C-alpha cells in the first residue's frame, strides 16, 4: 500500500482490468497506459536456434529489454524479450504486442493486419 495525502491506495488486477482502491472504498478503474505504436529499441542481436521453426539453423535474433517495451509496441519474431527475472521468447512467425495494461498478446503474424514491424 502507498500512503499519499492521508489516504491509502492499493493496486490490483481484476476481471475488468487494473483497479486502484482507496482506503475509503472508492475504486478507480480504467488505469490504462497510453499506447505508443511501433517497435521498441533493439538491445542486441544474437544467433538463436529455434528448432524446426528456423529449419534447424541458428537465426540472427533481435533481443529487447522488457523495461524498454512500451504499451502499444509490437515485436515480430524471431525475438527475445529479457528481464532480470524472466525471458520471453517470440518464435518466428509470431508477433507480441504489449497492451495498455502491460499484458503481452502473442499472435500468428498472419492474424495481424496493422502491418507494423
């Protein structure tokens, strides 16, 4: 909990999205980060073996830092998103987009029609 202006706040997820609950019982919904279309900065390139998805060969793969990915950014595979506590692999032919609630949506690239890369 965060104390601010003599009121306590608690942040949590719910079926309707993120909520900020105040100590007086008021729930503030609609906490949604502004979205920035495009691609986050590439941290590095690394050869990665993706098995059958890369025809059993190493493929030069873009590496991204999770903290640099903004809501609305899309990453096309093959790619890897790194963080000190986790690693998120995006295989060839797949696309991951981070929404305004900081949830990644992984889809087949054939299913995407907005065309950013």
